[in-house]
C-alpha cells in the first residue's frame, strides 16, 4: 500500500484538483483507493459526492472511534471507477482537532508516542484493504499536514509559477526535511507546476528557475476544462483523449510512475 499526500501551505494552487484526478486515475486502473480529506473546507469530500454534518476524523485519530465509523463509499454513480473509491470525509468540525489533541495528550502518548504519528498508526490499522491512500491537506503547516507527511511514502507539491508561491515552497521543504530526518527517512517529494500559463513570459521564466533548484514534473496547464471536471464530478481523462487536461495528466502520471 502506498500513501500519497498532496500538500502546499499556499492556498488555491490546485491541491484538491490534483487529489481528485489522481484518485480517479488510480481507481480507473482497478486499484482500491482510500481518499482522506484532512481539510476542514471539505472540498475533496464534496467533489467525491460526500457531504456530512460532522466528521469524526479527530475522534478516529485519538482512538475514540474505529476506521469503520469514519469511512464511507464515494457517491458517484456516473462512472464505475468510483466503486473502487472509499472516502474519509471532512467537515468544519475538523477544526477541533488541535483542541482534542491537547485534551487527549496522555492517551495519544500511550498509543502513538507522539501526536505526529497518529495518522500513520491509524492507517496501518485500517488499510490492508487498499492499494493507495491519497490525502488532501489544508493550506497551512499544521497538525494535519505534519501527520500526513509522517504517514506517507511520497508527497506531491502542486506549485504555481509565481514569485510568492515559489517563496512559500521553502517553508514546506524545511518541514519536509525535518520529517525525513526524524520520523520518515524514505519520504520522497515531487514538485508539480500547476495551473501554468506558458504564454506568459514571466511564468516560463519562473519555471526555468524552479527547475534549476528542483527536479520538476511535466506541468499541468491552466484550463477551463479542469474546472468543468470538478463541477461535473467527472475526471479529466473521461473528457476525451483529445482533451488537453487529459494529456497533461497522462504525462504527469507517467513521469511519477503512477
Ligand atoms: N489546472 C487548472 N486549470 C484551471 N483551473 C484549475 C486548475 N487546477 C485547479 N483549478 C481551479 O482553481 C481553484 C483552486 O484549485 P484547488 O481547490 O484544487 O486548490 P487548493 O490548493 O486545493 O486550494 P485550497 O488551498 O483552498 O485547498 C479551483 O476553483 C479549481 O477548480
Ligand atoms: Mg483544497
């Protein structure tokens, strides 16, 4: 089983888009996929057709409820690939996680040693039935993101080719290095240029600079059909093989061996 986290502490860079397309791609190949939504905005849950009043993710992480109590099937009857997708959905209640972690400090220490290891522990207990776990994270360097990184084999980092976006990467890379050194030596990362407009000279230039500091993957372009894919609840590869979005993602998955 492989655990993949999509992360960037900057907001609106295409994390949830990346998760959705990846989940659909893997499920369409016949893999059993668990989607974990660690963002209280719950955008991934909604895109997978799941809306709930109150998520039990905080209670699951601290060990008060079981995996069976937090997991539901994806709700999308349009395409058979969704039969392979299960979801641990989010809601605004996830914002209580920090508080609950403080209140349960003693139990957490007993079960996981440190709170950072909770997600890894829960996934180990629960996920023999899945080939892949894909985790969406909120746009901040908080408990959710740290726990996801400790639990993961790899992290995908969608990045826009703009100054402030690239500056923000440093903070995330520092966190990545700390987690690699302390908790998860095998963690790998990939930087994915996201929502790119190659007709803009400045973006082209920034991408070139970025590729001097990091190995970057083929880019995902800024395309209207990507937004349609989310609003229709239909993965981009199902929009026809002439679709530019489908082509971009096909190249990306190939480069990532996914
Ligand atoms: N390649 C793309 N082309 C055009 N629009 C895109 C593309 N990728 C994402 N979008 C749109 O940009 C917006 C932000 O994308 P998304 O929600 O995936 O970002 P995010 O990083 O998850 O945001 P947040 O930090 O708020 O969770 C959405 O409206 C989405 O549909
Ligand atoms: Mg998001």
